[in-house]
């Protein structure tokens, strides 16, 4: 059985340069930020 070897917490600069979309952790963080701004 293979395991997912991708890093969950990537450097923001590395992520911006190498990936076409933000990693899941960054997406979830952005959604939480939007949700907290709605409540205020």
C-alpha cells in the first residue's frame, strides 16, 4: 500500500511558484478566514 508523500505544509513562495492551485491546507485556511469575516 502506497502512502501520500506530498507535504501538507508547503512554503508559500514554493507553492505559488510550483503549483497552479493552492494546497488544501491553504484553501481551508482561506475559507476559515472568510467565515470569520462574515461573522463580524
